[in-house]
C-alpha cells in the first residue's frame, strides 16, 4: 500500500481565475488558472485510470464533447472520457449546459456549429452548490461563469470543441459531430446516502464518486482499492501519516489507511475505478464515530449504474 500527497498541476485557461484561495496558493495574476490537476507524486508511477481536478470559471467554457472508448482508441488514444461534476460553489446566476434542447440531425448539428447557433441549442440550466452532474461520453456540454467544481473523469484529454465564443482556438467539427449524441440528456440518478458518513454521488461503469462527512475528532479506517483519491473540501485530517487540509488530495494505492479527523470535522470527495460502491470502504474506529446508521453500515443498497445510453 502507498499513501502519498498528490502533486498539483496548475493549468492556465482563458476562462480561468486569478485568485484560487482557499483551494490553492497558486498565483494566477499573470496567467489565469482554470484547472488544478491532482496527480501521482511519483512521476514514474503507472498512469492512473482516473483524473481528479478542480475547475474555476470566470467566463463560459467552450461548448464541447468527448469521445467514448471505441472512438478514442480508433484515433490512437488510450480511452475515451466520461466525467462527473460536483459543484462546490456557484454564483446566483451560474449555469451549465448539458445535452440539447431537442434532437437534431448530424447535418443540423454541423450547421449550428458553423453559424454559432449551437449556443442556443444547448440545454442551459441553473446550478447551485452541492449539485451533481454525470456527463457520459458523447454528451454535448459546457460550463458557465462563476463556478468552482470538482471534476472526476477517465484519464484522458480527448476533447472536441464545438463553439468557443470567438477565442480563436481550434474547433473540431468533424470529430465532434461524429461522436456527439445530438439530443437531450436523459435525467441521471440522484446521490444516494449509504450511511450518515457516506453519500454516493455517481456510480458509473468507469468510476464511483463519493462524498464523506466525518465528525470532528472521529477515527476511521479506509479500505482502498488499488487506486483511490481523496480530496478535502472542508476541515482537515491525518490520512496515514499524510496531513491534509482544504484543497489538498492524497492517493492511496490500495490497502487499509487510518483517518484521524481534526477538530473541525472533515468533508472530502473520494473516487475509485469501480462500477459499484465498496461496502467495506469506510469503517469506524472507536466510540467517537458511532453515528453510522446500524441498519445500513457495512451494506450497500443496489445502485443503478449510469450508462452511456440516452433518450
């Protein structure tokens, strides 16, 4: 088993922000930062199956779409890209675009890309703190301004831009039309509370995304998969020998790790490559944490695995 502080890569974006506090001390004054990527500290380690990020938007992102595994591999990429968003904060007027308002033909989609009307074709909706959105490969999507979110995705940078608000970056019309599901997104499942501490945000064929809420001063054991990521949203804790606070992440390479929660409690996101939640993922140690529901602790109800299908 390995437990390591994740390294952080700051990625400049034209739609990023200058001030990343409290999530990072990175200075975006000279070059706005749009993404923080959490990566293995060991640069010689095998490429993980998942990529965990924080995104910060001061302007709308491009309207884009990602390929599935089959299409991506046909282009020589290792895999496609399905992803999930957890909204950490959002301004009152913040919006996201997911899917289209109505079904269109490939020819109509291509025409909307050419004349920019795809921005009106996308289904925009308001977004607020705590919202969870699953974006299967092939879903046309976009983020508006004023949002901070955590993104979990298959480890891939396979993105086809369809519209970019005149920023002058390359568009990928042919590939975008080829992979896009040009219709509304079917309503996805809702978060499922497993215990007082564990909420499953997304369970898909590629990953499970959970939120942990652990009481102040409590002690836990986390039974991780060979790849498990933990990102702190609030509070602090010691995970093994790694002390973590807001905006920091750790990587667990399988096995059992202790979690000693600080005086302010701990809210964290946990991600691992599996198609269903692990029943034994979190186990209480001592009486300080005996607030789990005895009827659900150690069990996982059946969850619908989100698929690539759309209506």
